[in-house]
């Protein structure tokens, strides 16, 4: 389980803002609270964005699933 940092800022602004604003918090049990200090990384072939929940301050982690450009 090697964690490889990625550059969230390399994504276009709309996509980056969407990931930051549309996060689900398991602790709050709520969506779209947003996150502080977002970071993107790859682990075991999966891409994640994580940060601190704006609602409760707990860590939020969401997998980024890339859609196939052919479909």
C-alpha cells in the first residue's frame, strides 16, 4: 500500500472545485459539506482525494473514479 502523491491543482478548476465541495463525511453522515486542506494521491491503483470536513473536522477520503472517454 504505497501512497503516491498527485497534483490536485493539475486538474481543471471546475473538476478540482467539485471534488472539494462535494465530499461525503462518514462522521457527519452528510454530503456536500466540503473539505479543507485537500490533497490527491494514488494508492494500489486507485486515486483518492482527502481533506478535513468543514462540518466536523474529521478526515474525509473519497475515491476518484475516472470515466472512460469512449463511453
